[in-house]
């Protein structure tokens, strides 16, 4: 029971951060969160410690936490690591993805077009995250999936911030459509180039929302 409450608290608080109900720089009080979530302080405290380890929140002097504002160097480091991992990932994907895997990804992207046009920010972020997760799973490598998933937990706030703007959403779905075409053709060279551009676009976009996201 305690474990279920801890997981529930973690998921609910993380969603508040990812979907910007709690924005970068906002102060978080354990007592208020426990009251809002209608649960005891212990599962909330344990969830907060986990989110701190993922650097989504940081402990403040005195007491309480604030939603993390990432620094430029952190953004660059995370994106560099992701770029190198993704390059390996797409190689494994092209080699190991089944036709069923590819068909599921294609169906997801087709549905995502409508979500990106008319869906809520929450649904857009969920759709975007799901597409990347499907790609990672199609590698059929538990080692790769565990490694990239751990990094994704730390960078999801950056992805969510990029999808705040119309331009960010437009670029994201356009990239996913082109990446899907390359996956269908099992065109590794083209896919590597598309994924590289997809990641390299990010720093310029984050620059445009610096005041909102960065410290």
C-alpha cells in the first residue's frame, strides 16, 4: 500500500512539473502538496526525493523545493549525450525492428498529426514522448532502453517546453513524419541525419524561451 501511494504521489507531482502546472522557479511545499493530493506527507516526501534525484526539482535553502531551471551547460551536456545515444539507437532500430513494430509506429504518427493540431498540450507531450518510447523499445535492447529512459526522465521538461509553442509543435511532428518515412524504408543514413537535425534544433529553440526555462 505504501509503495502504491509513493508511486502515485511521484506520478502526480511529476505530471504537475512536466505539464507546467508547476513552472520552473515555482516553490513547492510538501505540506501543501500532500493536502492538494489528499494523501499523507510520507509518500509525498519520498516522491519529492525521487524527483530531486532526477533534477526536476531542487531543494531550497531553509525548507521546501523549487522546480528546477536548467543551466545552459546542463542543456548542452544532456543533448550531447542524447545525440550519441540516439545514433546508436537508430542503428539498432533499423537492424532489429519488426514489421509490426514499424506498423505500430506509423499508426501512432498518423494519429499524432491530429493531436498536434487540436489536442491539449498534455496530449501533445504524451504523444511526442510515446513516439520516442516506441522507437527505443523497437531496438530490442534492454540495456539501451534502460539507459535512454533514464536520460529521458531528466530531459522531458526540455521536450515539454519546446512543445509549448506553435513552432515547436510544428517542427516536432514534421520531424516525426520524416523519421517515420526513413524507418519504413529502413534507411539508416537518412534516419541518422534526421535524428541529428531533430536534436540539434533544440538548442536554438530553447534559446527562444530562455527566460521561461533557464536560470
